[in-house]
C-alpha cells in the first residue's frame, strides 16, 4: 500500500511539472516564434505529438523491463526533462539564425512555417517524448496485479491529471506572475526532482527485486492465469493467444479516446475564445479555461478510476459519461452566446467594482460552465482503458498506444479549432460539433459496447436529450458578444437596461478568426473597430492619435524612406504615413480579420493597402523585428492595451531592443501607450523600460488618454524644428488639418517631457522583461480604475514652468489666444474635453472677449463635467468689464446646462437688450423660448422678427420662424419656412429635425424618416433625431429598430426622458410626442 501511494504521489508531481513546463515553454517559444495561432499551434502539436510518440513507443519498450528497471527508467525520463529545461533557452538562441534565414523579411512563404514547425519539434520533441513515455513505464511499475492493469492505468491517469490541474492553476495564477517564466520552470524542475526522489526511494522496497513484472494479459480461465504467472516467474514476458470475443475491446477504446481527445481540445479552445468575449481577453481567462478543464479531467478520471475498479461492465458507465459530457457541452453552448454574456453584463453594470475581481470571478464562471463536460471526459479515459483486455500484445503496450491516440486526437482538435472550424463555421458551431462528436462516441459505445438492454435505454435517452438541446439552441447574439461587455457595461447608467445600450448601433462586420473576434460597428455616427469587444480604432476620437503616430516621427526625421508599422487597425496611420514621400511601408498585422475590417474605413484610410508602396505582412510584428534584416528610418508600434494576453510582449526591454536593432542610422521609433485602465506604477514601468533602451526618449501627451514615446539612438532636440516642414507639404498639411491640427504650435504643445523628465518620472520603476510580463497580470485589475485624469496630470506636470526645449518653450510662451483656441478645437475633435476646456481657458486668459473661445468653453465644459467651473470663470471675466453679448450668451448657455432655466432666460434677454444687437444673442433667446413651448410663443415670435431684421440670411432665423409655426400647429407653414432655412444652409442639422417633426404631424412618416436621417448625416450626435426615428419605428411596429434608436439616443444623453420613455415603449408599445 505504501508503494502504491508513494508512487501515485510521485506521478502526480510529474503531472504538475508537465503542466508547468507546457505553460512556461509555450510562453517562451511564442516569444521567439510569434504570438500567432500558427506559432501556438506548432508548439502544441510538437509538445503533444511528442507525448503521443513517447506513450506509444514506451509501451513497446517496457514489456522487456522488470519492475526495478521500470522504476529506474522512470527516473531517467524525468531527468531528461530536467536537463532539457536547463538548456532550452540556449536551444532557442541557437535556432534564431535558422529562423531568420527562413523568414526572409516576411517573404519566406511556406518555408518559414515549415522551419518553425521543425524548430518546435526539435526543441520540444525530446522532453515531450520523455514525459509521454512515463505513462506506460508508470503502469508497468505500478500494476502489481496483471488482471487489473487497465484499472491501475486509470488510477495513474487520475493522479497525473490531478497534479496537472494543480500545475495549471499554479502556473497561470501564481508562479509566472510572481516568479516569471524561468522561475516557474525551476519550480517544474523541482517537482520533477521530487518525483525522481520518490521513485528512487521505492527501488529499495523490500522484495522488489524478486518480483519480475512480465507481460501482463487479460483475465482468463484459472489454468491459463496460473500458466501465465508461472511463465512470468520463469522467463519474464510472454505472448498469449488472443481470446475469443475481444475484438470489440481492441478498437473501442482507441476510437472513443481518439474522439474525446479531439473534442476536449476543441472544447477548450472554443471556450477560451468565448470567455475572452465575455470577461475579457486577459491571461487569466486563458489560464482559467485551461485550469478548469484539467481540474474537471482530474476529478472525472478519479471518479472513472473508482468506478472502473468496481464495475462489471465499464462500457455501461463509459457510454453514460460520454452522454453526460455531450448534454453538458450542448447545454453550455446554448447559454454561451446569450444568457452568459447577458448575466455578466448585468452584474458588471450593477456593480462596476466587480471589474477588479473579474479574473477571479471569471475563473469561477469558467469552472461552472466547463467542469461538467470536463468531468465526463475525464471519467471516460479510465473507463475506456478498463475495456482493454489481453491479447497477442501486452496490455501495457496497448495502453501506451491508446494514450498516444488520445493525445494525437488532442493535437488534431487543437489544429482543427485553430485553423478550420472557428474561422469557417464560428464558435457556436464549433462547440456544437464538440457535442455532436461526443454523441457519436457515446453512440459507438451503445451499439458496440455490449451494454445491457437497460443500459442501452438509459444511454439512448441521454443521447436523445443532447440531440434535442443541440436542435433547439438559439443562435448566438453577435451584437452582444461584440459589445465588449467586460469593459463598457459600467458606462451604462444603473437605472437603464444594459443589454439594449450595449447592442446599440449597427454591426457592420463580425468575424470569429483563429486568434480573436473582430467586429466593426457604427454607433451614433462613429465607426469603430473592436477586437474581442475592445475598441482599438475609430474614425472619431482616435483619429488624432492614429495620424500623429505616423506624422510626428516622419516629420522629425530629415529624410524618411523606409517605414514599419506594427498594427494595421483602421489603416489611418498607414494612410498618414503614405502622405509623406516615403519609398516603402511595411505593415505588420497579426489578424487577417483586421485586414478585412480595415476596408470599411476606406473613407479614412484612402485605400492605403492598395498603394504600391505598402507591403502587408500578416504575421507577428515582434517576430518580424527579431528575424528581419531590413533597416527602417521610422518604426511605429501601435499595439492594443498590454492587459490583453500576448500584447505585453510589445512593451518589454527585449522588444525595444529589437526595435533599436532594426533602426537605420538616425532612425526614429514612435511607441503608443495609454493613461486609462493602467496604474501609475505600470505606466512608469513602461516609461522606465523604454528609456532603458532609448535614453534619449521623449514623451508626447495627446489629449488625456494617449501617449507617444518617441526616440532615436541620438538626441531629438535638434530635430524638433523639422516639424515645421509639415506645413510645406500640401498632402501632409491637409491630413493634419482634417484633425484640426492647423499649425506647428499644435504639435510642439504636445511635448510633455524629454530625457531628463522621463528619467525622473521612471526612476525606481521596474523594468518589464520577457521573463516577467507583469503588465499582463497587473493590467486586468485596473479595468475599473478611473486613472486617465491622474496619469495625464502627472505627465502634463513633468515640465517645470518655462521648461522644455527652447523651440517648445518659445512656441508655448508665444502662442496667441487664437492659437490656444485652435488647439482647444483640436482636442475637442478628439473627445479630449478636459484638455480642450483647459485650452479655451488659456485662450480667454489672453483675450477675454474671444467669441470662439467662449463658445468652445461651453461646448467643452458640458461633456467634461465642468459647467460650474466654467460659470465661475465667465462671471469672473465679466466682473472687471462691461457686459458683452458674447459673455452673456455664454453665461446663458452654461446656466441652461446647469439646470437654471430662469436665470439662463434672463441672461439671454440681457444679451438681446444690448446694442448693437447680435444675432447670436437672439438665437440663444429663441432657443430657450422654443424649449419652453407654446406658453412663450408670443415672445418667440417677437424674437424671430428681430432676427429677421438683423440676420435675414441666417438659416437659424428661418428655423426659429418655423418652430414658432410648429408650436401653433401650422405644420405645412413650418415645412415651408424650414425649406427656406435649408436653402440658406443645407448643413444646418436642427432644421431637418423640425421638418421631420412637421411631416410626422402631417402623417407623412417616410418624409419624416428621411428628414431625421438627413439631420444625423450633418450631426450624428443629435440625440433627439435618434429619439424621433425610434418613435417612427415604434409606430411602424418595428420594436427592435425602435429600441436600437432609443439606445443610441441614451448613449448621447442618458438623462433624456423622451428616449427613456421610448425605450420602455419599445416593450409596452405606447406612443409619444415627437421632439426637435
């Protein structure tokens, strides 16, 4: 008994070590080979293929060994693994020249994938074969009773899988975050050493040397069993004839376990992707899925081994285990794309602080969803092994072969999911295919497993239940899955239904690719590209950053010709780079789906991929820099956020060293980083890591959210004057002007720190390395943190008053009020409202009467939440000078935004009483009177008469004239006056809302819809237009469209009573008044 328990413990340590090795080595290899699906699949194929070879080959060898020899062989195999773990980094370094030769600057075709696969096998095959061979060796050493060899194998598998489960949890959640890849590998080596020491202790067990475990066979009649034992004692291994009736058992276990191996890896990969969409594509989601699967397999294999040791007919329980797995897989699949994301969204929206616990709560969710299926799959292994009986070859050999077949099946499932099923049929159908495979495997057992009649009925009923669940499963809700619920649900007000707001907008593209799910959505007029739900590019707030990533380094460089861009995204950065007279732009994009999606941004990227200078390489950008020989004048790195699994590798010292090595003399790098969803400590670590490789680095702050780290191998200060060249190149100047960058000052003003400031900011911060990708583990905990403002303030304060390079200092100190106003417009166009507000305040400090700055102050104060501050500022401006129309109108607008309608109206009346009479004052008064409705229509009409005198050619004049007629119920006259306004200014959006409302009253819904849609073409952020379109859809009985319009309106104005009522009406179907 002591022998068996100690051996099981040693074998569990081996399983723990194996999973730690697999996780650690996969991370290490993908750093060298790329974070692509092909690279990861090559690693998995090499590792698991080696396990299969080792198991099958080991099964043939151990039949010639005694028990003591098997124990020593086991120790040798574990020692081989330890030795390989020690030299693996050296092997990878030695392979780099070969990989570089085959890569050929991204033009290697099929050569590079072939060499990469061979490299994986070269590195992984030996340790994987050794680990695989431990299974038959362990069976040989552990099974003391030849008649129970198959059942003993089940117990060993359970122990090994239990160790693997512990290893998976430790590696993903403890060891690598705390110790790094190398430290985790050392823990794996220690676990292997413990296994060796435990087994060595058993070699001295009393009586061990006298017992020779020869070839074990099946249970047979008494005389034959005695003959076998006599033969074993006399000469070791024997070969006995195949007993009649064993033919079924010979193929049943390999077929079933081959299918379950295939299904289990498909199941794991598909669920990993589903959880990435639901709780975020973090390393914790991937680790939790792996850990949950292996924990379930361990629990199931222990249960299966216990049943196999007691059941007369293990096939009965095998069929039932497969049927239960099929039912569970089908049921969870039916929930995965509907109920599960809906539940997560509601939980996060109700309690946003849960985002800080999303990796732990996500792990629990994964366990609840995956464990039932995994337990069934785990139980199937020992139950299938228990069906293997004796024959012409040894049971141990057969068990090794079956284990190998199961592992080969797993390799096939991994490759099928990664390269075929997810991309071709999608995640839902992939999971349904898993259920179908399990149904088929269970059916095989029912038909050929010699079950009793009662067992066949029970299993058949279970299979029918699985088939029914598959048949009635609803289609997944793509709009909900693509909505980034883990990130954007907290932005939905708690008193609103989270689902319609997350799904609001129009989903234009959705593709589940091999590595991620890519979508493009239009919401309130903004086109955004998302990867696993997280928006990575858009044609609105991201435009300035996307353009400056290219323009800034290209302007700083004297004569850039060769450019590399890591990350295509929307293609805007590439398009901006092509505005310069460059010769070549290499674009590294890891996702083919992103390339497809970028075509939806052709209005913004001007079909940049079709430019002859563009060279698209669909692959890993880091690998390209490591393996390419090409030198670049400018390298732009615009990855996604480092809390996403795999992205942190683009923020490490080794990555920046690769960038430096690929820079031509005088070359410049521009690295994107961000201030939001990141801690102060982690942001300082990014800066510290960058400056450790580029000590001459500079930092540029774009708005409140984006950072550009720009550097060269020599100081950049002398090149700052080159920025002026941008306005001597017509294409460059036009591209910048499209984002309200109208002069060199706008760019110089973004300079936030040079080498000294960056060094001080990053002092004592940890350096990020490939070994310890700390951002990947700390980042997910910051998703709920509102850190952007604090981080941006810390960066903006790096330069002392009057500090910075002379050219920057002169530009900032000499900027006029108009220049600061234009900078505010640039920030406002990028949705950097707080920064825009600050710029408008600086403009007003220089020129208190600047009307454009006053108007900008109002527009920025409202979304920035600084209305009261703006009111105080305006009142202070008016305290020292006579009241002006512009100041009073500004005060009126701010008072209205603050909810003080009476005071706002009084201020507007005061402004309208000044001479000379300004149209702006009358328009503000008319706006307030229109909002107050029919009771103030007389004053509105008087105001309109004044407008017609001072601004007869103003579109607003005839718009308010139309409003006054609308309030009186004169709808045809309303349309006539509105058409006059349109003739004066076809882009004046409010008038189309008025036309739409009038047509609605005239019972002309099509004309009304056309008018509201036209309004949105000119002002996509007009919440009332969405509300009115929602009401039209509701009246037409299209509740889904109505709910979508109301949800878009609520994204723009969460407090809109009309939109709230309309959203409720989409379910209760009551009608409301139209708004303009």
